[in-house]
């Protein structure tokens, strides 16, 4: 199996899930080309000791089922606790005539008084080369969201809000992370959508009937079904961990799942050396009818 996760930031095998996810949120490649977040801010994550207990306590309120909410918590901790920036507004709803018209993710101020507006997102899209009802070739696992739809709204609707409601804002930036998943038997696109970074993180996707492909690549791999909100950083695990599965165990889990549900599942593919297993790829398993689900 080709290792798709190799372009991700190196992770300390001793780091907790929260620390790994925090480092991933900060240092992983941007999903979009429009991101101009300064590199010096990301350096703080390597230069500042991270209190794992403090981070875990902070993230309790954000560790819901939603990946986006968890990601926002990680970004907030980075800005406030690591970068020591003043958070002026967070998740600020905008009202007009008692009607909610939008929301601003983050307004923060640096030591020089510069006010910055950030819109943040973490997204996962599957490349589907055939024409389909969404009008896009980069479709969310739920087959409703698309890359083009999300980025258009972020850049043309969400970021401009501060121009009207917070004119003192000096910088407006999109902070978007995530993965694009490609089918192993489909050709990669010759041209990416406007605003998609060509250095984005990559995974694979297959249909339920194609699951044997995972075992065909390497019969010694181990697998872990990932649960929200922990879809971010590459998995690192002890080889004897109880939630690691052999291929046959994984196949049984997937068969049982798709017998009653059509919800796609995200699976981490791990290679073990000694007592430690590292993720080498991640794969979405989708139902036969996807993207018509």
C-alpha cells in the first residue's frame, strides 16, 4: 500500500491524542491556497511546552461528536494559551433585525494591537471523477457538502462579514485544514478546483465491496475504525491495543455496519514495528450506492 500520510507533520509517539491533534491542527498543510497564516505563529507550537492535563481539561467542552467543534477548540487553545493572543470575539453571531445572518469564528488581537479575523474549518472530501448530482468532483462523505460550495461560502460570505460589522479588522484569513481522499483505481485529476492547495493531505476511499483491496496490499497491516471527533492526526498505537483489528476483524465489523447503515466509516491503516504501530494511510469505506446515499 502506498503511504499517503507521509507528508504529514512528524508526531511524537509518546504524545497524547490531544497533543497530537493540536500539533496537527497547527502544522498540517492547508487545504486551500488562500491561506496566508504567518509561519511564525506555527513555530510557537514547537517552542512552547504543552501541559497535557491543561489541554485535556480545556478540550472537554469541545470533544463532542462534531469534528468541527473539536477543531475550533484546538485552534482556540493554540491562539490563546500558546500564542498568547487576546481573543476579542469567538463564535460571534451576527444579527440583523433580530435575525441571525452569520457568525464570525475568531477575532483576535496581537501585542501590537492588530485585529485579525479568522474563519476556520476542517473538511474531508472524496474525489469522485464521474458526473453526479452535486456538480462537484470533490464530495463530502455525507454526499451533500462539496469543496467548491464550502470554500465559496467561506471566502465570499463568511470572511467579508467583518468588513461591515468590525471595520477595525486589519487582516482577514481563512484557516482550513483537512484531507482529500482518492480512489486507488481512478486517475488523479489533472487540474484541482480553484482555491484547493496542491499540497493537501491525501487518503484513499473504496466501496464496501472493495474492502479486500486493503488486505491485498499488505497482509500484515492492522486497522482501526476512527470515531468522531478524533479524525485529525495520524494514529499512533501500541501493537497490543485492544481496538486494533486484523483484516478479518475489520471486515466483520464493516459487514455488520453496512448491513444496517449507509454511513461511511473512516479507517486508519497502520504498520507495526516492534510494539509501536504508525498510520501509513487512512481510508474511507463507503456504501455501494455512494454518492447517492
